[in-house]
C-alpha cells in the first residue's frame, strides 16, 4: 500500500472517478464552461483546501485559510482565460464561533478585492454530527466570464511550444493528509511542517495579464495528482510534453519529501511547480517579465508523443 493511501487518501480510486466523470459526463476541465451569449461564456469552479484546514484552523491562521481557498478557485478559473466576477463560500463547523468565521470571511473578501472579484456571500452550517470537534471545513465557488474568442484552448497548442512553470510557495494545499501523517510520525520536523503551512500562491492576476496580451495558449493549475495528471489536461490528445525536472528551482521541503516518498512523490505533490503555461517560444521574454514574482522557468516543450516524458 502506498504512503498516501496509508494516510487515508486513495489516489487510484480518485482517478477512477475522474476517468468516469470525463468519459460519461464530459467533465475534465479545470472549470466548467457554458455559453452565455454569442459573445461570452460563463465559467464556474468549486474547490476547498482539504485537510490543510485542520492545522490552519487549530493554529488560528485565518488569513492563510482565506488565501488558500481563494487561490484554489481563481487559479482553476484562470486556466480558461476567464475573468473572475463573483465568489461565494461554504463553511461547515462542529461548533460555530462567530468571531473566527467572521475573520475568515473578512479575509476572503480582502483576497478577492485584490483580484477584482466581488464577494457575494455564502453559507455557514453547524453540523456537529459530521464535522469533528474543534474543526471546520471550507469550500469556495467562483464565477467568471470570458469572451469566446479569448478562451484558452488546449487545441491551440502545437509541437515545439514551450511549457513554462511558475514556482510554488511549497506544497500549497495538496498532499496534506500525508504531510500530517509524516509529521505525526516525526519524519518531518516542526520547522518543516510550518513550511508546509505557507499560503498557496495566487497566480490569477499574473496569468490574467498574460491572457489579456494573448501570450499563452493553455494553462494548468498544479494541484492534486501533481504535475503529470494536471498538465495532461492542458495538452491535445495527439501531443505530449517532454519535461526536465532538473529545471525546477529546488525547495528543501520537496527534497525531504522526495527522500521519504520515492516515486510516489510526483503523484502527490506539485514538486515546486504551482502552475504551468504553454506558449509560443517567441513570447517567453514578455511572459518572464510579467510573471517574475513567481520565478518562471522553462519546464519543457511540447512534442508528438503518447505520454509525458521526464528527464
């Protein structure tokens, strides 16, 4: 049994569900898209922050909770090229603490203000039979619009296009069930665990600028499942990507996790790559300048193959 499954997360079963959703319901994008008019499409997405909420809430790190849930959704939304226009939240608590929940919601609004997105409200539930004592759960729901002619489309990707990676701030909000187990087993130090609690990078404003300037063709938010399963969603079926993981700027927390997890590491964690963009090589200079706060780098290139290859 793999380490992640031992910590309570079955990636194989999750992949079965994703495959069924894709095959039977056509659900395989980072966000859902429906035509709104002849000119615009409506885009929606929903996401939470998994079990990272447990240590964050315990330590009363409400601003990080808010940053994570906003980033989780807007990073998905912008993969379509959409502009975020509205956001609602859902918080489920074992026992409602109005001061704490208000602090989280207030911080969500501030995060959204920074992205030009309207906070529309949400729902709070007190469910002591479902949520364990001292815990809460949180989800966000984002709505955006995109002009049909400006929508990012993986079918625009061509051979020899470049895969640009944007650095993560650490593990973001994925793989935390495993991280918490490793910490409980004292395989991670207090300092290493604190490093894992860093807020998720919000790439929305940066990528939106690139979309406006028509500098990128397709994007992938690197979340659950790591680089492989997410990047594939941004590439046409007849193409693949040749990646060089040696190009990823090293982070000590990932070096430690890789030494523990072995090959499973790339199935669970973002490995230091929080977001990927596929673009024509001629646009690299502008892309690097606009996205410099996230230390952009060339992760690989698009090739005619049947699967992702790594060096």
